[in-house]
């Protein structure tokens, strides 16, 4: 799913190929929409409600043709509407810590055993195959062990409570949030998981205003409520058996009742609460009576992409409030030149489109012509590589303004260099300062400020260069580069600020890049973007994670695993942990930090380190190499 974010206005251009004489080589791209374009366009719902006067039912009928409104059949699916299990992604791999402001927390486990009730806070950690239950006055106090259990699930609920946030279970961490229902802890895909178990109607209160602004027309909000309810109750085959959905853009954005993400705030809204209540229990049903998995995205660019639902024209998308109905970007060809290493890019030729909408439809296939060879690439892959908002675009010529520019050559002038000015003279600094500056430049891409230089000197004086490098590797600027690359490579779009901040915070809390990468590439959004089929998903992992074509034996193996029930997140995790992936990440770190190729021995050593340690920690060590 795609969180609606009001984008900044795009620059106006005269069309593909327009450029500023004397500028660096460029490619101009004009496009439309933001996201995969399947199912309902959220801005389209806005436009149809506000400008066309459509009801929510008419909006849903239009975008989800072939489905009908109805109630979810009792017992027809794997998702219990009274006990929806939401995986809280920020706590993956971490202990479950819960606090209640007023009242007591009842502790039970899946074996049926009760571990009493506790006022204050409870922490559950996985130790040697068992759950250790601890309690304290608050999450910030000293924990005292209370019990141990070998049960597969430990369940926490508010036994007594009061109104407001104090009566809700608060899940502690760097960005605490307060939830209705119960909090469970279990193990899934090899990591401890924190699960919020809540009714689907309570869940929607924390979803709808985070997927669509609560100020939008009521008909659009009601359409969003039905789409979100159907999407959750249809089930997600890519989730493990321990949960039904998650709380991020990989599923649907869910913030509980109160959250500190982006600052403390109430995560529900009266307008969306009213839309949820007005459509209580309503879902979209397929002709066979099953709940339809109603995907949606921010903007279709005027025409949906097809898929599970028929492609339709989206006249509501062109509303003036939509910053992404049409967009233009200017990029450097070096993005592709550096990726493929085939010399200068001469041309990008779109060789196949789906024939639906502007530009002749969405890009299905393109040919990249380089000086030293050609590369055929799918439209989605090209979108990923270029970081475009959608696969609905037209692409201009590669413009190299200086190739035939006579002003770029010296018309008979002297070959002698001018004497250097004072500004040209190198600044002589001590070895300590050189090390600091070099470390800053490698990790943050800039020199330190005077204050940062002084702080760094104090670390070096204490003999702690590794501490300096580690602090910079965990800086939001460096961690953000890794997160940006995941948004670009896995989701094919720029990171929204809220999502970017969220994942940087998680990495700074200790969540490894390997786990974060697994969540991105194992997400439903990535699965659907890769083709919404197991074979396409596996092929895309080979291409984007291992950077090579799929081999037949490998495809057969992974498809068999998925037929046996392996979730996409499990498959993506195996790819990310593979030695091929780790060697590729080692090479990427060396290009970014060292500007040189690793020797085979160096690459193997870094790859081995990445299996057990965070990419940020390994990057910190590499930043001190050759110094």
C-alpha cells in the first residue's frame, strides 16, 4: 500500500529533451501517477467524490469492477475479524516491552498458563528457546525476572484500565505507541515478534487516517475504509503463520490509537471514525463470494494498471490537489552507466507498453543502448533503477550539451596554467584532522563543522577512532542513504519523509540493514510490483538482490519452497543472507566508502562480517581502511 503524501510541485518543462545549455548530461522524463496503479487510485477517489459527486459505492464499483459490496462470510477466510494479528515491524528481533498507565496487565501464554497480573510494565525476552517474563514500574526502570515459559506465545492484555492513553497498552521503544486489544509476543521467521491483536474495526481506526488525509471528502474516506477492510480480511499469503498483516506501507500503515511517530499525536480522527462506522462490516466480494484483496495506490496518472481488477480510466485523478497526476524529472545518465559498466548511455528506447492511458500506456519493456552493448530491461526494473514514481512515463533523449559545444574547447589559447591563487593552495592540516575529514567525507559526504571536528578530536585523543566512525555510520545521513536505496530498488519510488525517518530510527535502534532489506523485498508491495506472481517475484530477487539472471535450478527450488508455503519474506530473507548478496553489498560499500575495488580476500572477509553484524557497523570499520 502507498501512504498518501502531499508532494511538492514538480518543475515545468517544455518536454523531453529540454535542457540548460552547458549543463551536465541529462535525461528528461515525463510521467504520471505515483505507485503501482492497481485497484483504487486514492486521488481518483478524491476527485470523483469532490468534483463528480460520486458516492463511495460508485467509486468502489468503478475501481473494483467485477466485485460487489457485501459482508465478509463468517468462517470463509483465514483472518478472524475479531482477532486480527498485526505485526509491529519496529519491534522485529527485539524484546516485547509493554507499559500500562493505570490498571494491571494480565499475563497468560498459549499453553493456558496464567502468570498473574502486574501494575506498571512487562518485558518479554527470548532466551535459550524460552520466553523470560520480567516486570518493572515502567519501561525505563530496572527489570526483575518473574517467570519463564516454553509456550509459543505470551499474551498481554489490560486487565483493568481507564479512559485515554493511560488505559491502553503502550508498546515501548524509540517511538512508543498505544494500542487497543492485546499484545502478543511470538517467534516468526527466526526473530522475536511483537503482535497487536485487535478487531478489524478497531484496526481500521488507526489505518484509514494514515492512508488517506482525514480532511478529504467523506465519500472518499468511506471508499478507503471499505478498501482497507477488504484488503485486511482477504488475507495475505505472503505473511507468516504468526500474523495476518503488518503496520507499515508494506501492508497498510497502522499507528494504533496514539503514536509518537512524527511527534506525539492521536492516530485516529473523528472524520475517518465516522467513515468506518458508516461502512461497518462492508467489504468487496468476488463473484465466488470471497473477500477481494483490494489493492490501492496514491495516484494512477489517469488510468489504472489492471491486474486482479480490470484497467479503467481514472478521470478523478486529474484533480488540481493531486501533485502527482503529471510529473517531470531530469536525471543523470550516470545512474545507469554506473550500474551496468558498458560505457556512456546513448539512448533509452521503450520497446513495449501495455497500451492503457497516457504515453501509450505503462512501460513494459525498454532497451538501454550503451557504447559497449545493449541491455533489455523490464519497465518496473527501469523504474526501480531511475527512482521514478510509477511505470507510466515517456523518456527523452540523452542530452550531452558539451559534446559539440565550441565554447568547451580552447580556441588557440595558451596551454600554460595560470599561477595558483591563495584559494588554490592546499590547506596543510595535521594527520589527526586528515583522518577526521576523510572519515566524514566517506560516511557523510561532507567535511565536519568546527564543532564536529573538535568533538571528533576528543574521541581520537582517547584512542577511539572506531567510536568516531561508528557514530557517523549510524548518523541519519549515512543510514538514510541505505534506506533511500531500498525505497528506490525495492519500491521504485522516493522515500516519503515519515517512512524514511521511521526506518532510520529503527536502524539506529539496532535493526540490521539485512532485516530491513528483507522487509522491503519481502513486502506485499514489492511482491505486487514484481508481477504479483511467485515466478516473477523470484526472478526479480535474482535481478535486484543478486544482480544476475535467474538460473533454472534456482527458480525451480524457490518456486517449490513457495508452493510448500514459504512466505515471500522468508524467501527474500534467504536471498539477503546469501553469500552472493553479501558480496554484492561488500562491493557496494567499497564503491561508496573507498572508491576502489576490494580484493577477493577483502570482499570475502566483509561478506562474512555482514552475516553476523549490521551493515552500519561494518561500514564504520571500512571507513577507517587505508587511513
